[in-house]
């Protein structure tokens, strides 16, 4: 690209020089020759003024000094040189001037100007001034040499400017090309830096926005894979255990509860997959058709579902939702997923009795999950995806719970480090969903 820009600039400069220099050279040549003829004309007129009419009777003639390298002479009506310098016999210019009128001509390598001398309405002589064409040609060539030097200098400056501009134009494009090569090799973190060229900056911004979109899509795809793996592992294990227990039952009455539990587990799996898919879409939010359930009912169902797991580990799970009105509803699937992640986190990494409850704050609902363990280090790091180290964070679950909370328009945070307390805060516009009134 740099060579192309230089070639274009050089071509434009040469074309401009030709279009300007050639007419200017012709103008210079014409001006110099015209100036020389004007000088000869002034010299000839000055000589004619000094010619007295009495010269025909023998009076001497005093002519001015001739031009440098030229001649100045007075010719009689018979075209013979009377005084001064010049050809002994008058040339065609002298003969034409004898007929009356100023004559400019060039012949024999000379520039000639003849002026008639008149007296009593008749021509009594001709003053002839001449100079060699070579003297003017030398000045013309000198002027053309200067013009050529200026043209060469202009082309040289144009090439320098073109090379500089070529570097300025090519550098951001080359940088963008290197970034594209890095992206093609799998490095999506590279971004193009701004330059001083608006059009290239627009391309760079579009390139960076495209990379941001691709990176976000890939991140959501990776998160969906890890989220699905994390969230489906426990319910699938429970479903497998339930089905295995059902296979060992011969009594139909004892088989029905097992099948009902398996069906409930598959429904929870269905809601989990739907929630993860919604979260994997750009700018995911709770689906408007999500199933809303009373907040106190959700707490009770969640506690009932997790009670057996905690009991198996010899731990207690206590639920509380007494101060929440019965008509306050929340998106059942997403909120249940967040509470499930927090309870699983408390079961695996916490200690002692676990409390899960909901509080009505007027403008929001607060879901609390507390155990008797302790959080060491920065609590905010628990929500970083991939964070692990033996603490309460799983590295995936809490990050997913935070994303689910954000998708609901809420916030998930650690309110206390000892005892470890997590709070899901849902605003009123997302949590207070009341069933429609029916006509009496």
C-alpha cells in the first residue's frame, strides 16, 4: 500500500508539474523575447530622436550607444548605412521601414527593430537596432533551468510528503492486519488502537465491537457448558437414585411416591435447562412467561427438597418465611436455582445448621442463606468464575447464581462473613407479582 500511495502521489505531482511548468516555460520564453524587442524599440526611438533633418546636407549624426552585443545604425533613403553600426546595405526590415511605420522582425540570428525618421511628411532615413538571438536564448535557457530545478524540488518534496502520508495511512492498517492475524490464531483479547484517521478508526471500532461480540458469545457458550454441567450433575444423580430405588420396589403403592419424586426431578431439570438457556442468550432476563410462585411456598418447597441431603450429612436445615404476604410471588425457576446453589454451597463448604428464609423489605424481597461456617478472604472473589481454593466458593456455582440474580434484576452478595450469610435481593418490580383479580 505504501508504494501504491507514493506512486499515486508521484504521478499527481508529475502531472501537476507538466501542466504548470510547460505553459510557464512558454510564457517565460515569450516574455524574454518581447522584453528584448521592447528594449531595442526604445533604443531605436532614442536614436531617431537624435537624428537631425540636416544630416542629408552633411551634418554629422550622433547616435546613442548600441545595445550590448548588438548594433544601432542610421540608413539613408537609399538603404545605405550612413552612421552607426550594422549591415552596409539595409535589409528587408530597413526597406519596409522606408515605406513608413515601425518594423519588428528577426532574421539571420538577429532580432531587428527599425524606426523611420520623418521630416515634412516624408521618410528621410531609418534607424535600425538589432541584437543577437543567442543572448535572449541564453536567458531563456537559464530561466528554464531555474524552472526545472523548482519542478524537480517540488517533485522531491511531493515524494517525501507522499512517503510520510503513506506511512501514516499504512501503519494503522498494518496494525489492524496484525490484530486480525492474532484473532485468526485464537487471541480474542487483542484490540486495535485508535489512529489519527477517522475512516480507519471507524473500521477499527467496528473490528473491536465485532471481537467484543464474538468474545461475549464464546464466553456465554463456555459458561453455558460449565453451568449445565454444574447444575445438572446433582439432580441427575438424584434422579438416578430414585429410579434405582423404584426398580427395587415390587409394591405399586410404594412405587408411586418414587415415580412422583422422579417426575418432580425431571420437571426441575427442565426448568434448570430453560433457565440456563435464557441466561446464555445476550442480555438475558427472566422470561415473561416464567412460572411465578408465592415466595413462602418456594422457601418451603426448597427446604423440603434439600432437607434429606442435609439430614444424610447429620445437619439441620431450618426455613422461615412468616413475614412475607401470601400473594407475593417470584419467578420460581430462577430463584429456586439460586437458592439451590447457595444451599449446595452451604452443604459442601459450610458447617452446622443452615437457615434459609425470605424477608419483606417493602421495596424488595431478601432471600437469606446462612450457615455456621466462616468466609476467609475477600467475599467478592467468591463470585469470580473459576475461583477455588477450599473456601465457600465452588468456582462455578456462585458465579452462576450471581448471573441468575442479575438476570432477574436483583443482586447476590455476602452480607456477613461469620457466620457465612448470602443474600439474594430482588426488587419489588421483579418480586411482587400478584395473581390477577377474578370477577365475583
